C-alpha cells in the first residue's frame, strides 16, 4: 500500500498577491501552478494550518507551521509520491470493441377504434308525451 507523502495546497491568485514576498519561499512551481507542499494540514477553524518539512541554510531539517485564512485556499490535493506532481495529459485507454446485437422490434399494434356510444336524449321520454 502506498503511503501518503503530504498535501499540495493551491492558493487563489489574489491570495498569493496579498501575501506577496512572504509566501514565495514556501511555494513550489509545478505543471498545475504554484502550490505549498506540506506534510500535514488541519482545516478545522478559520485558518488552515500547514506543517512543512524544510531545511535551514546549514542543511538541518526543520518543521514549520504555516497558517493562512481558509478563504485563500483554492484546492488541496493529496500528493502520494516523490515523482513529478501535477496535472498533465493522461494516456488514453484503447477503446474496447463493443458487441452490438441488433434485434428487430415488432411494429406496434394499431390502436383499437373507439366504440360508438349511443346518443342520449337529454330530455326524458316522459317529458315528450303530450299528456304529461
């Protein structure tokens, strides 16, 4: 089973503009655009907390927490390998030949003709007699 390697957090362009130079050291560029690659995320609350694994200028590993308002986040994607991350063209699978069986359908039966209904005299027969 493949172990999860982290998350790619994509920010809205307006968010990157608002954060300015402060966000640039944490952004990675990829085919899908700039994103923050982090080990863990916590989306509960008004801020999204991202835990990043970085290195100091001396090469020592350091764990950082970066927090941004949830409204700045466009999308979070689970990254599952160290290979190139991003959205690119995928290989199309060869279409499989489908077996089509054509069966003739019988013509619909003609609708039966409506039966004639006898006309009903709206005036009762007793009313037509001269003595009544």
